[in-house]
C-alpha cells in the first residue's frame, strides 16, 4: 500500500510515524495526485503540536503531514473541469502531502509549467504564495523601502525576491551567517538579534515604509517601531499580537490564480525557489527536524517518487 508520514496524536516528534495507508479517493472538485515532491514548512510541525487555523476543525488522526505538493494527476473527482489524468500540477492538499498520493482541491491547484521542476514547484504553494500575498497586500510603490524579518527562511527568501521584482528596496533581517545569502537576493542585510532595529535605521536613514514580519514575538514588537504608518506592518509570524501593535496579519488568497502568478515569476526568472535540501520520504523526520529547529536556509523539500 502507499506510504505516508503521519502524526498519530498531538505532541512532539515521538508522535510521528511512516505508515501504509489506503490510496485516497477524490471527491467532488478534487484531484488524486501521485506526489513527486512535498514542501516542508513550520506550520507542519505546529499542526502536529495542536495548532489549527481559525475556523479549522480538528484533524482526524492519524493525520498526514504537509501542506504543499507537486505531482501528476492520477484521477479526477466528480465535477472537475480543466484537469485530466497525466497533468503535472502543484498546490495545497486537503489530505496532507508527505505521501505517495494526496488529494488536492481544484480551487487551490495550478498546472505546473514545464520549465519548473517538481521539486521547485513543491516549494511554491505555501512559502512563495504567502510571500506574494503579503507583498501584494502592502501595495508599495516603486522605490519604497521594505523590511523583511526572517529574511533567510522559506517565506522570507521569496518575499525579498518578489518585492525586488516589484521595484521595492529591501532590508533583510537574518542571522549573521546568512549575510551573503540575503545580499545575493538583492537585499541589504541587517543582523538579527537584540538591537536589530538600530541596524535597520542605520541602513535606512531616510526611513522605512513597511515591515513584513515572519518571526513574531519580540522581533515583531521591535519592528513595529520602524514604519511611520503602522498599517504598513504585516506579519505571518505574530498574528496574536499584531492587532495591538496597529498592524495586520497577512491575508492569504489561497487560489489557483495566485499559484499561476507565482509560477510565472519563477518562469521569468524573478523568483528562485531556493530549495537548499531534499530528503526522500523515508527520511521525512530529518526534513521536519531541520525546519522545526529553525536553522534552515531557504526551502526543504521531500522528494517522493517518479
């Protein structure tokens, strides 16, 4: 039977297991996809720990890890148009993505351009699409200055590139060890840690127009002091406190149209997914630990088959 990497209960890494499961069957508006690659994100281990998005019901256990995949359509469910068996696609699964087969809703699935590998495509639906949604939400003019905290992580790397593609100047806050990497993306690097806001002010003496925070907590608190207009403060890392600070959480579109637009940025060379490590499915635990420990640079992807 097909294999999948799951969590059997809510908790820590001890709740994880590689298991065999029945192949899922696509329902109305769904695609059964033979997974070729699955992106790894912080939300994956957070869901294992019990996190659920507002309005999201508790997941039936065991639950398959993973929120972004790329693969080949195996079967289409009822009422599906625009997709057929054999199509190469990428998107957000409803049944988890660290698996040999996954169910994807048509509304959050896009055709994979042939110029993009399955591995790179699997890095787009969560991190790159979140970055894209946030940059679009800020709606900055050409020449504006944007601060991105957590600029060396999966969302940050994409946010820096997308903002630069839109003509925005970027200051990337990341660890000292990521200085060369962040600068290679076209950003001015400022070391993270206590006092980073002072470094940002030195790098932008004319002021900061917006902040895209990907860290939360004390970093978000300090970053909130940077823009003159707090409505230009958004976060994907501190949604619980950003309202108090006068900012807003990133509003996710979660549509196939956004996936198409992000993919086009990759095709035209404006966005590089920066997959820095890959693991096979039977080493999914290692991939997840690399992200959970918070030191990953760029994106980590699990390569499944094909």
